[in-house]
């Protein structure tokens, strides 16, 4: 989990990586299992910065994609 930029405050989270096509790099992604019967429907995300930039991640552009899947 050390290479993940986003942390999720949920016990049903999996931190994974996949190989980027035509590259040596890995793309981190997160799977959060959502219980449709749960009363709470909020998901809290925390961003953390691994660079030496002063002030944190707000100085860098970030692309975040959400995919809602059933199953």
C-alpha cells in the first residue's frame, strides 16, 4: 500500500496494481466493496503526497477515475 496516493476509510477496501500497457509502470487502483443494504452511503477518500513538494498534493494535477461495477 506504500505506493497508493489515495487512502479509503473503509474496512472493505483492496489496494491493487496493474501493469500499464506498453510500459514498465504499474497503475494503482482501489476496490471498495459496497453493501447496497448499508445505511451509510458515503465514502471518505484521503489523498497523500509522496513528493517533496511543499504544501502537499494541491500543487500537482491529479486524474481520478471512478468505475461503478455490479458483481
